[in-house]
C-alpha cells in the first residue's frame, strides 16, 4: 500500500471517529499490525491451514518460550511476505 493510499484511509478513519462511528481513533497501520498479530497467533496452531508455511522451531535449552528459525532473506519479494513479517515482528 502506498503512502497516499494509507493517508486517504487514515483521513477516512479520522472522519469516522469525528462523526461518532468509531469509539477510538485508529490508523491503518495500527489495524494492519493488530490483524497480523492475531493471524500469526492463529497460524502457530498445528491445525491451522497456514501452519505449514512456518519454519521449524529452534531447539533452545535456556529459553522457555517458542522461537522459530529466522530465514535468510535474499529477494525483496521474499522480504515483504506475510510470514517473514510475522516472524521478524511478532516472535
């Protein structure tokens, strides 16, 4: 999404908040990040249809939380993919 498109959507959301259609002022970036976080949480379930896109878990003895192997990104298309965005931002 371009900056111009993001700005137009933000202006629409601001006007919706001003007119009382929304209780809180939101931005398109906040909506994208929150929806990505929710989707990634669902993807971690082994029964989810997108779970197979995730890389295998790291084996760490000292860390009790779940951690994934981070991929080596070489192309710009690969860097912008949803799964990589989730792995680098929400892990």
